[in-house]
C-alpha cells in the first residue's frame, strides 16, 4: 500500500496491513479512518503515552515459532488497571495479542457472530452457547478504551465502554467484547513469556 499523509499534520503514514481500518498518526496522534480514497480524521485524542509493553509498533519476531509483526494496539482501562490488545500480522494471517500485567494470550480465530443474551443478564460462572460451542464464563467486567496507536482492525473510539467476558470452551480461551453496536468473539490460548521471541524493533 502506498504511504499516505496524515490529514491533520501531513506526516507520512505507512499502512502495512490491508485489513487495517484505522491508523493512528505516530506524529500527532490523530486517529485516521482508512477509506478507499485516503484517510479521514476519526478523532483527535491525547497520544498514547509510553506505557510499557513487550512490543512497540513494528516489533517482529516469533510467537510459538511462527512469525509475527506488531501493527498497533488498543489500551483499555479497567478498575484502575490497564491492559493492552495488540493487532498482529501472524503466520500469514492476523491475530490479537493480549497483555495484562505480565500475562499474555494470543487470539486467532473469530467465531461466527452470534446472538448473545443481554450482557446485563450474563453472570460469571454460567455456561452459554456461543457460535455453537458451550462456553463457561469465568469473568465479566467493564473496561473503557483509553487510546490506541499504530494500525488497528477492530477499532473503537477512546472513551467507549466495553463489556468483556472471559471464558473457556473445549480447553481454549474465549474472549467476548461487546459495545452498544458490536460484538467481537475470539478464541485463543495463553502464552508463556518464552513462547514469544522478539527479533526486531520498530519500522
Ligand atoms: Zn498527524
């Protein structure tokens, strides 16, 4: 894809992945929607501060022996703590990588969008059917999107409240994120730090 200019400040913005929907200008922090004709300003938000993460935008290496590149992340705030979700190019496809206080997980696969019960009625400890699979819900919570950087596929504006459900199905981790207008369902697995090898940094 060609390099484009930030609609707000004019800085060059390179887009690596054809699935990316939003890119955050690395210079001014403006969130830019990627359209057929170029970049539209989605919003101006404070630039994501230098929060520690094992990745930065452009980090590459291997996860479970397969190649990845970190394209971008969204940072969530929940009960005074934070976690990050990185959008990855992974082994010829895409994946999400969750980093939460030194614990890691990778999510590869999105289940078919399913009719979920009203999130208000879902409780930790219950079983529910998601995408034809029985999922045991382990945790439910509400997080708020704080900011983002780099290229993103699943994107929500900072300030959006997200109800999340963490569960388990057939030995796999299941992550469900719900906003007023979207439901995203992922399955994945936990990682140990030694499953992740970082070989290169930045663009
Ligand atoms: Zn800019």
